[in-house]
């Protein structure tokens, strides 16, 4: 259990209160078994003697936040000896600790076809983190020769609230913590304090180039005026997988709601409805998820939550919340149209098909019910080959009138 992660290096540790703030699932060592990562709110260190060479200064205890990666096997999670702990197996200075910093996986001596893995502890590779691991998402590899999933890690409080996001690659030995291989995505416009990295999600293939893309929210409206959601497109440069446009993103951020001029463009996109760009109450981006190919056009799509947005169709209902689906295309996300409850699609049935954003309210919506969307909101519930979406309304009262804020959820097919 995660409460046993801390303690001395040579004895069974006591229990500590450790806040687990996020979780992501993927196959980070490409062995065919599912693994998971958990973000922690504390800055714990490793037992003395554990090899941290090649990881930079990422596990310095003054740095905020940690991520624990647990690898799967035919028998389930590989959680160390005697339970999930970070102590050494015994007091010997040469004994192997249950938790390591790098290369956690190697062929099992008793069965080389399987991987034997230790629990892995990750820390931030940059100098001013605060909540490293606050948001997590797995993403498919961007490199043809590497089939292991990568890990997207958000830290919305880094750099005085500007935020930042880390992309770590997986491999046969597990997640690689070498700073030389990590792509750090900085916040747009330093000093904006928009909590970039508050949520992260794999978006699937938004533009049909067979590489996965990601979306990142920066939902806090501040004087920096860069709040909203950002899409980053995967690319492969000389065999190295990365997200395009990161090098100039901070100094030359994208224009709001701009679309790609050509199908070859991989520039990051920044999108937020213009009427919500400065609306701190509506909270655009407090909830987002890749939802697969929702409209069946061959491109992945994205849903964004607006938990305190108002219902404004026939009557005004404050803070019902609503969601907006942005649709992928050959040109990436179509972000330059006003979201509509009856979105139009153009060039339907051709390779240039694009669809306007779709705004959706919960049925029988009530004031102050506040919609909810997780960063893994979709799955094919009815077996039709298309992803379906779960949307909650945690503030809705029970229809009997006997319970308040009991909540509700709907499936959007």
C-alpha cells in the first residue's frame, strides 16, 4: 500500500499519510502487461545506496511531488518484497531495495520471457517544481522501434503557478528518467499563472498521421490571459519521438482558436470559446479527455468540461455546467467555430471533412449541478465500435427530494 512507501532504509516502515492525487495506466515496458503510475503529493527520497546516476537531481527531497510506477506481470502488480515498501530487503548495505530510480525492469532469471520489475520512483527534472505528478496520462509511443507507452506528467504549480508538463518515454527497462530524454513542455507566456498542466490526457490521433497527440489544460483565468486547453501533436524527427512546436511554445505561443493552415502543420493549438476566455467562474478546462473517434470520421476527438458554465438556451440556469466536444480532422482540431448544440459538418464523406464543436448539456439539467469529466471518460459501452462518454453532475439533487447533491451521471453515445 502507498502508505508504506516511506520509512527508513533498513527496517519495516511505519504508516504515513500520503496523498495520492492522480493515476494513469499503460504498458510502460512493452511486455504486454498493464502497468500503472500514481502521483504523490510528497517529496520522499530513496534509501541510501540506491543508484540515481543519470537521473539528474530529480529526487532531491526539496523538489515537490513524486510519481510511483508499478509494473504488471502474469501474477499481478510487482510490488516488492513483503508488500509495497521502499525499504531494503534486509539491513545489508548490498541488498536490493524494493524501489529504484531507473531501469526497474529486466528479464526474469527464472523465466527470461518475462520481465522482473521493481517499483520505480520518479521526480521532476526541472528546478522549480511544486506539484509534480498532480496530473498523469499514458500515451502511445511516438517511435516506430519502441512500442512501450510513455508517461505525461503535469505540474500546474511549477514556476509560481505557470505550470509545466513532462513527457517521459517508456522502454524495455521501464520509464526512462534521464533528463536528456525527457521533453519538458513549458507554460505559454511566462508569468501567466494559468496552471498549465492542471490536467493532461492522451487525445489519440487527432490529425490522422498515425501518431498520438495530447491535450493539456491551463484552466486558471488570471491576468496572463492564456487560460484554456492546448493540443500538442506527436512527431518523429530522425527516429526520436516528441511533441511538435515545444521549443518555441513559451516564447511564441499559438493564437487563440487558430486552425492548422495545411495538413502538414503540427503546431500546437490553443482553444477556448471567446466568451469564456476571461470567465473565471465558468472554469473551462476543469476536466478534459480524449474520447476516440466519437463521430466516426476516422479522427480522434476531445471533450472539455465547463463545470460551472450556465445553461442559456430557453431559460437561464446558473452553473449547470456543460461539455464541448472538439472534433479531429486532417487539419487537427477545428477550433475556430462557435460551439453549437447542432454542429455542422463540412465536406462530409471526404478526406477534408471537418465538424464544428458540439456543446452538450445534461438532460433535465438543474442549476448548480456542475458537470464532471475525468481524463479517461470514454469507452465502447454498447459494442458499436465507437467510444462512449461518461459525464457526471455531482451537484444534482435526488429526484425524490430526500437527498441533496447526490449526483447523477449520463452516458453520451
